[in-house]
């Protein structure tokens, strides 16, 4: 089952919902009901119904016996919400193998949305952004919402430049509930600027996690002799030598990753580096850890 | 190592192209998309790095391809053996089978040495056997089969032909033109001095031919009847003189007995003292010669290695004197007198001249005359001209002199050429014209020296561009013209035989000229008393003749097959002896063929000349006087020869091309992957 978390295997699956369920179901079964995590399906307690609660969660058996409406509460059910911020700039279209960074991000976002919606009953929202907010799916838990999120993910295509400030500022106006914000991007920007842009999302007690998705070629590029490189976002060209790529560039990308992680931690923001040739469980595992820590 | 076409090495300069392309490619790489250049620094581009060449292996392979191609076209060669390969060459064994090889055991020695060469040759070496006589006859194809070569060598028999070393040079050129292999040419011969041409450059051998001479035999004294001067045609045996010359080559002084045989019977015998390595002549006069074609022979008592040249054969035709008709104007009696006197003054006086006037010509039967002379006739009646022209067309010969009387006519009868005018040189300042040009190949004209001092005062000018001019005056006016008419011939002397138009009758040249004319017109000059082996006899005088020719050889065989008998025009005499010929026009003839007396001198050529020739053959250059470089022949299979390596260079170039393709394909795939 672990193989189904392999991006190359998932890439062969056509339906994004099927990808999401495959990833999450496989992931969950692989956890063997670890004591570290409480899933929403496990009963925890009853609490009195309050206006606004979803009537689907009312325990009608108790209501019949006691004429009181109680809401059935489960482990992990904290009325949390998950906000997925997906970078759909042109640089996300890069790949050195069969799967682009954006396709990888799309799988992660779909899997997280599926896990949050179906397993955790969390409201899940989605923001597709580049230099502006291109698509926005407000967080909700109602039936069919997951399909809407997945449809928005499918419709998105990598294009234009990246700007973290404007989209995240725009997002702040929608974050009224406590929840988790997951930013999926390659983060080609100065780490301080990125952290400065995402730090305000931590208001209302939100947990912010940065998933930096990079292609292996970006971390360890291979250049034979010299190459003329073209920036996917700006179109700028630059001739680079093999010596530089294998030396100075590696130092700079490693420093960039390290700086971003350090800056994020310093600001109380989670950070994880994901490579597109690695399984997706790292992202799901990280999500659950944060989710559990919040309960 | 050397180069046959070094100019092609300039093609190696083309290696600059791939070097330039590799440098160019380095600075114009294919753009490749990358997610972000944020972490790249523009200042990392290095000028030094830019100039470095990428894909060294590919570049080296491309340079190798160009260099090898240039080398292949420049045709490198090395001398000596290629490692692991037997030297490739063509072995040509030429065995002299000329008459001189009959002396002693020369031919056997030559054959034995040639067989030894065949036995010693490498099994895969191709060889060819050639018999060198009057011509170079290939006895085998170029073959590796030693049995075939040995059989051909054993089949070589001595001939009566004259050997010429010039033929060998021609053979070498022919062989070299037909093969790319170096040729090793072996000549097995007695290498007579008489076989060498006066100019050694005629023995020039082409490049790639190595000459190895195998001299056989030792100098041997030899006497011979060197020549016989006998008239081809006689009418009065009492006046006949047969002069024989006896020569000795390398001989001591000795007395030889010389015998004249006529039709196989001894007709006279004399003794003559021949000086050491000298000559002596014997004259047989008044020998009894029967009518018809007679076989004559002069023999000496044989006491040497070559017997066939102790006899010299010849043929004499004895016939009655021929008659000629001299036609003149009735008033001109003097010219006929001059002409008759000249003819009767000739050595053999074989022509009887009948003088008639134009009116008398009408009733004459021309078939009994050998030729007719029209002496300055002022016009012929049409019937007479037609009669005369028909006789000429049937094979008759006519001499016309156009003096002052004939010049008054509009055309020359029978000769059928318009008279354009006349010129009286006595009215010029020079008073006369001299003979200035003589076609000495034209028998009646004779040598120019004889015409010096002859004055021509008057000449008739005709328009006859198709006629052959045997004599011309100083102003290029033709004096003697000839043109064919049917099977006969018409000669035009554009002045008279009288003393008014020329002073020729007053000079001795007149007798000689008239005698040559008479001989030529009567046909007596067309035959010779003896020929040499290798000379050709004409069997079909007129190519249009459909008749069958035949030859009866001395050995009693008929060498012509049916096709040759129907088609052959001339035929070379292959051996010494008498040949009975039946010509295509059914006439019969008898010819005598003698061995060339150049073969009788068994003195070998000087070693210095032979070594010079051999060395020049080894170097592929013409021998030059004073060149001292002489290389001794080396044993078969160990000598150095030039090996052309162009094929190896081309193969290496092909390998380099394949390697370049593979390496380039690998680089191309890498670039494709990089560009994705």
C-alpha cells in the first residue's frame, strides 16, 4: 500500500478524488491506529446541541430516549478548519521527471483536503495563488465541498509570477476561525520576505505550515558543460557553467532552504521540505501531528 | 613512407572547421527551462571557460576523420613489406624467343631460369608469361597457378623473329596501365647489343615497374650472308649482277666459300677472305636465270652456332622487256629521241619505247603496253581520250607532259584538270625556276640533290587540288603531279621533255628521272627481291576485291584460315623461307623471307648500359647518361616495393566515422535529456 503514496504511481491515476482517497486510506491503514493520533470516527463524548451545529451529528437515539439533543463528539473533532494555499505560479510547472511540482502539490492538497474533510470533518478551504489570488474555495464541511476543492485544484494551472504578500494579505480577511494554514509553494523568494508575508496568518491562533516543494533537479541540478537557462516565470536567460552549478549554486540552494526553515521556526511557522520524487506521507504525517497537537 | 598525391594533404586544414564548430557550439548552447534563476549569479560566466572546447572525444574523432580522409586521398605508401601481409605484386616473365636465342643453349638456359623463378614465387603471387620476339605475345593470363606458368614456359620455341628490347618497354607500359600492383618484370634474353635502340630513352619504364635482367649465353662468333643485292626483275640474265656480302661477328679472319643457288641448283661458287669481324663481297654475274619467278639463294659453308643465317634467299622475276608507247606531235621528233635515249641508258634497259603520233594512237592496242607517254600533245580527239581513259581505269599508267603545245588547251586530257594558265620564266628577271621541293617518299621524284641545277623555263599551271605533288618549283608551282584513275594512275609533268621548256634533258638527272618514271610506271619498282621475317606482304591490293587469298608457307602448310583468306589485306611473314602467294585478284607471287641480320650479331650489350637500364627501371625513371646508381636485383619475395596505404587510411576513416556517430548520438541524447 505504501507504493500508492509514490508520486510516480499516483501520477498514473486519472481522478484526483481517487488519488486523494488512495493516498489517505493507504496512509491511515499504514499508521495502525497509532496512539499518537485520534481520528474523528472514534467516539469521545456527548455535548449539548447548540444552534449552528450540523444536524447530521445529532445522536437521534439519545434524543429519543431523553428528549434532549446531544451532539456526538469524536476524537480529533475540534471544529477546526484547514486552509490550503497552493502556489500556481509558472515555476511550479518545472520538472525533471514525469511529475511537475504543481502536480505533486495538487496531490498533496487533494490528500490533505480528503483527510481533513472525510476523516477529521474539518472545514477545508483552498486558495490558488500566483501573483494574485486566482481561485478561492471558502472552508466548509458540507456535503460535496470536497469535490469543489478538488475541482478547483484540477482547474488550476501553473502560470504567471509568484507574490506572497498580496494573496496572503487578501486571505487574512477570510480567516475568522481557528485552524491550520498550509502553504504549498517552491518559495523562490527571500526567506525573510516569505515569513514576513505568512506570519500574519497566525492571528486567531492559526497554525501555519510551509511545505516547500522542490524538484530534485532544483536541489542538485545536472549541467553538462554549459547551459543557457531560462527562468520559467520571468523568461530571463542566463548561461551557467557546470562548475558553478555543481558548486556555488548548490551552496546557495542549500542555504536558501536552511534560511527559510530557520526563519519559519523563528516566527513559529512550521516548515517542511518536500521533493517531488518522495512519497506524500510526509505531508500527511506532518498535518496529523499538528492536528493532534491542537486537540 | 611517402605520398603519391601530397597536394591532397592540404585537405587536413579542414580540421579547423570542427574546432571552430565546437567553440561556436560552446557559446551558443540550447536554452533550457529552469524554475527560477533567483539563486544563479550572472557574474559566474567565465571568459576562459567560454573558450574551452566541449566534447573532446567527439572533436578528436571528427579531426581524425578529416585527417584520415586527407591521408587517403594523398595516397600514402611505404616501401617494404606490410606487417602480416605478403607483398602484392605482379610477376612478369618475358622470355626472348628471337632468332639469336637458337645459338647454343640460350633458350634452354632462359627457360630454366624462368622456371626457377616460377618455382620460387609465393603461392599467392600472380604472374604472367610473355614471349618476346617480333612482338610481345602473352602466353598466359595473370595467374597464380605455377603449373600453368611452367607449361607456358616449356612451350616456348625459338622463332626466326628479330628481337627488340623496345617491345619490352612498351609491354611494361601496357601492363602498368592495366594494374595498380607494382610489377616485377624479368627478362630472360641474350641481350644483344643490336636489340638496344640508339636512344636509350625508348626503354623508359613506367613508375612501379622493377626490371630484373637475366642474361643468358656467351658471346659466340658467327658468320652470315649479311645481304644480297639482286634485281627483282630481269630480262637479260647476261646483264644480271648478284652481289652478296658475307660478314663475320666476333670472328677471326677466315676464307668462306660462297655458293649461288638458282632454283635449288648451284649456279656459281666463289671463295672470299673475310677479315676478322669484317665483311667481304662476292659478285655473281651472268648467272643463268630461267623465265618466271625464280628462287635464288646465296649460302656460305656453315661453321657456327647459327645455321639459318648462313643462307640468304631472294626472288628474281625474269621476263621479256616491256613496251611503252610514246605519243608525240608529228612535228616533234626530238623529244621522243631524248626520252628513248634516257630509257635505253638505264642499267637494265627493261623498257622498249614505241613512238607514235596522235593519229597513230587511234589504232593501237594499248593492252600490250606497260605505260603510255603523252608528250606535249595539243589535244586529243574525244574518241582517243575515251579509249585512253578506259585503258587507264583498267590498270594502265599514263604519263603526260604539258609543254607549250598542251598549255594552249583548256584542260589536260585524261588527267581531267583545267589548265589555268602558263608561265614563261624567261620573261622574269630570274629567267628560270628551280626545283625547290621534293617528296622523297614519292619514288619517281628521287632525292632533291639530283634536281639542283635544273632550270625550268616554262610551266603549265593546272587546278588539281586532289593530286599528289612530287615536285614543286620555287614559286610552289607543281612540276610533277599524280592522281589515281580507276585502277590506274596518271602522272602530269607540267613542262615538256624538250630543251625549250627545261634544260633537264641536258643533265644526267634526266636519265635517272626517266628511268625512275619507267620503273614506276611499268610496276617493276613495286616488288623487292627479298624481305625480312616480320615484314608484311600485301595479299589484297584493292580492298574492294572479294577474291580469296592464299599463302603456301615454306613448310608446305597454308597458314591462312578461311576467314583470313577472305578478309586479310596484308600478312606478316613468320619465318624464313620462300612463300608462294595467291593474291585476291588471282595473281601469283613468290617472296623470300630472311632472318634479320641484326640477329646474327651475338655480341651482348654492354653491362654498363644494361645496369643503367635496370637501375632506371627500378627507379621508374628514364636512364640518363652518367647516372651511376646501379641496384642489383634481389631475390624474389625479399625485395622492397611500394605499398599504397590509401585503402587502410580509408578503412580507418570509416571506423572513425562510425565511432563519431556513436559518440555524437550519445551526446545528442544527453543534450535532449538536459533540455527537457
